[in-house]
C-alpha cells in the first residue's frame, strides 16, 4: 500500500544511530545518507526515510500518529525495543506484550524515537 514513509528528525546522525540499531535488530541494513543529508532505509517493499524539515522549522511528531514496523516474532520485537532503549529511544505505551482486539492477537512494542516520533514493532500472532 505504501511506497515510502518519511519522518522529520532534528538530528539526522542521532536518529540514524537509533534507527540503524532498531532496524538492524530486525535484520535490515544501515541507513544510507544522500547528498541532501537525508537518511534512507531500503527494503523490497518500500522505503523508510529521515529528513530535516525543508521549512527549517524543528521536526515534531504527529499527535496520534504511530509508525509500525513488522516484526517476524515476539523475540524480534523485544530485540527492536531493547535496541531502541539502548540508543536514545524512550518508553511509551504499555510494556511490550500481547494485546487482543478486533483485528486479533498482536505482540506490540512501542517507543518514541529521539525526535519524539511514536513507533511500534508489531507481530501478528496466529
């Protein structure tokens, strides 16, 4: 459904360290910095990118927004979460674990990145 997701970051280097760690915990390659100073993570299915806002205003997170990353297992989500906390992320929501709802059983782990963006690792159970 999505070709790419780009989010604002106030410090591209700090955010790259964070995202290299959490995405690396899920088996993804480190981000690539382009000539404009943006950082890109490429997969078979799409692109995740970091940029300083082009209007030169500070980056800010979307209130009510969450970006979810697919995890192959609860262990992968836990590794993602631990890597995030060790690299500048902060806790938010409930601790990692199973949640049940209208769309079934999910294993979820939430963090805020160094710029305050809310992100999640999600594994669909069964």
